[in-house]
């Protein structure tokens, strides 16, 4: 058994002065003739600009402003002029300067922009970002005026006339399904915008950032804590002191040796190791409590940083089940149950507390894992609620099974940022290189090496790493025939007779017979209830679907991915789904009748999936 352990922290808190209270406006660059320096100057006339949503996307801001019809309804999203949004946009906002005390600094912090950004303050260039995970952290103290303006010029993915290529994987790192997948339409603007938080924070001359706390656990009776953080001295003089951590409960104080920070420098400081006897453990849902400790980090003249963390040990083997991987938390084998999240929302409009009921519903259903498919969810709130409710996260990087990437450097920079931002969440138990293939189709190529090297340096192998989501690295594509059965494949995605899940869950991708065990994808068509259906389908379609109706690439059923074409939901075999409902429960006489019977088939199929797997564990 390969054992790995970690103690993870989350929810770094600081003195947030503004954050989401900033009022943003947006406008296409092509419609704005002014120079960047003028746009990023207080008093610039933006009266005819559209209110922005931060965090959010350009397209969703226009939807909220009433400039576009409801994209969820009918075929509205297909009627949008995509060229209107697949181009650069300006974001701008103004703020009054806070009253700073002696030696205090003001920081402007961007946590993520999709996909390229050039950032200005008061007419001055601050810097640029590339990739949707990269952060921009700027000391703006010396640029402040009584009234200040921020200007951000963002460009979407594929904004490169010299490269006419698909979004996946060439434009990674980005939200690769924004260009359409077999379950969602293309989003105008490809979900470009300031897609994560922006904050103005006040600090002392020294700042504490990127804290990293992990544990080495030979067993669950003790944990050796490893704590590190970066210290930055923004002042013109050297500053000396000790980095201190106070852990509660227990009131455990850990201090570094004396440190001297030269002016304008930063250092990574590691604290002495600390033995924690009989720690309270963090458990997945259904296996115990999600206990969280508190850690306070401090340094002379620095703003104190407080965070919570959970202690738990992750391990796995491929012997207990004679092939497929078995996951252990705190040395206890876990029957992994849950679902894939392709996105939180296809327009990225789920934010902050919106995640709470969604994650809590997983807990209520006795699930214990969510797979963050191709890393499409990037919000910290998602991980915080998974920490709280005991939902483990299988976290992919931004790669599908085939295709290279346009910039290895950009990809590598964003891998590092993802690890630094998210490594401290106890819910994350698996990093995965790519969906249904290895990164760059080579488990030892440049893209794979960029991921594994970064994990080793910035996460210390504290989680499992799977290069491929459905099989071993030496298996042929879409097949588990090979030297190992670490994972049992992916699919099927159409409903089948319940007995199939108990007897032979193979599918048309050459997966071997009797292939139970850890599997990242298994699903079925799942028709919604009638109340939901009527919110997005026009009244003339309020009828029970027929096999003939879904056998079209051009009608309203296809627009909402209930269609026999594989690129429009055909992998879920809607004809079989319709026929099985009518054969098992009688012909549907109305939409209401079909929706009611669909819930019965949904339940029967979903129960069989989990019970069939449980029967072979």
C-alpha cells in the first residue's frame, strides 16, 4: 500500500477592504477609442458602459443587464452574435483611497481572469496575466490618489488570428468546455472575464502569503506538522522577527528561528516540525466528523493570517480488490460515491453561497466525492463547502484525452497557481492529469512532466496522482486492456437494465468484462421534472418526446442536448430512454405523464448503479 498523508488548511483570511463591493463597468475595446491610460484615470466617462459582474463573465453581464434574451430558454443562446463577445473587453472601476496608517501598504489582488489581462491603475501599467488560474498581486500604495481608477483589458481564449484550433486542449488553461461539449452549448465569449475575486487589502510592511501546512502520519495516532509560508518585505528597510503559528484547540505555539528580511525581498520560511498526538481527524461524509483546527500565523509588522485546517491520511492500493484501485482515508477503505461536475454553471454564474445547497445536497444523498471534471470549477467556495460537508474532490487539470497545448509555459504557470491556491483543502484527495487520456497523450512528455514536477515541489505528493481518468497510462486509448487495472474505465452513459450493473458493466469502448472498481464516469440520460422543463422549453414542445422527435440535429430537443447525435447528447441514447419509459410504465399520454415516469426510471437506474458496484466491493 502506498501511504500518503496531509494536513490541509483553507479559507485564508485577511483584512479585505473592498473585494466585491467594487462597482465595475465593461465595454468592448473596439467601441472604446480612448487610450489605456485615460480609461484607467478617475473621472473617465463610462456612462454608456454596461454594469459588470465580478466575479463573472462578459456575456453573463450583458444577460443580467437585459442586453440578451434568457440564454437558457428555447434556442436563444444559438441566436447570439458570438463575434460580439469573442473579442477583447475593458473592465473599469473607481475607488476612494483608504486612510493608511504609518507603514501600511495597500494591495490590489486579482485571483483569476479568463484568459489574458493587462492591468492598469491611475494611468500606470501594473502587469499582465495569462491563464484563468494565475493571480495578480500588486502593491499600489505609492500610486494612490484621493480618487483612483482601475482599468483591465481582457482578451478571451482563441483571440489569436494565427492559430485556428479547437478550444480543447490548445487553449488550456481555460474552461475548455466553453466552446461546447456533448452536454452544453458554446458560450459567447468563451466565459471570458474577471472570473474570480478582486480585492483591495491593507497590510503592514510585511505580508504573509501562500501558507502551506501538511502532516506526515505513520498512523492515525499522531501527525508531524510541517508549516511554511512566504514573507514579503515591501518596506525600504530590513525587518527582523520570527514567524509564529498558534494552533487551536491545544494552544500550540510554533516559532521559527530569527529571520531578517532585506528591503523589497521575499523568503519562504519553514517552521520547526511539530508532533501532534492523537489528532482529531477529518473524515469523508458518512465515515466520521469533518473536524477543523485553526491556525494563526503572525510576524512582526505583518497582518495576522488565520486559517482552518483538517488532518487526515490518504492512501490507496490495487491489491485489495484484485486490480482496481481502492481509496483509503485514515486507513479506512472508502466506498466512493458521487458524481462529476462538468461545470458549476455553464455561464459561471454560481458563486459563493450558491455552492452551499448544492454541496449539502450531495451530503444529504450520502455521497462522498465530486469529480471536478477537467478542472472547470475554480472557485474557492466550492472547496470550502466540500471541506465542511465531507465531500472528497477528485480534481482534474484542464485537459481532454487528445490534443496538445499552445503554450507549455502558460500551462505550467497555471498548474503552480492551482496547487498553491487549492493544496490546503482537506477535501482534495486526487489530482488527475487528463480526462480519458494522459496529458499530451504521453505520460512522460513535457505536459505530464510539468504537472508532476509542480506537484512534487508545491504539494509534496500529499495526494494521489492519476495521470489518466479512466485507466492506466499504458492502456490503449478508451480501453483498460493493458498491464494494470488501476481504474475500471468510463461509461456507460445510457440507461441499461438494472441487472447489467450487477453482472457486466462493460461498454462499447472495449472495456473488459467484470470491470467493477473505481470508475470516474458512469451515467444515464436523466429527464427533469415538468416544472423545470417548462422554464427552458417553448410551450409548443410541452409534449412527451418521441424517438422520432429526438432523431434530429436541428430541432429544439437537439438544442437542449436530448438528441441521437453524439455531439448533442447522443451518448446517453435518448431513444432507448424514451422506449424504456413507455415499455416499463406504459405509453406517456402527456409531458406531465412522461416527466413523472422518467423520475421512476431515473431512480431505478441510479440505484442499480450504486448497488451493483457495492455488491462487488
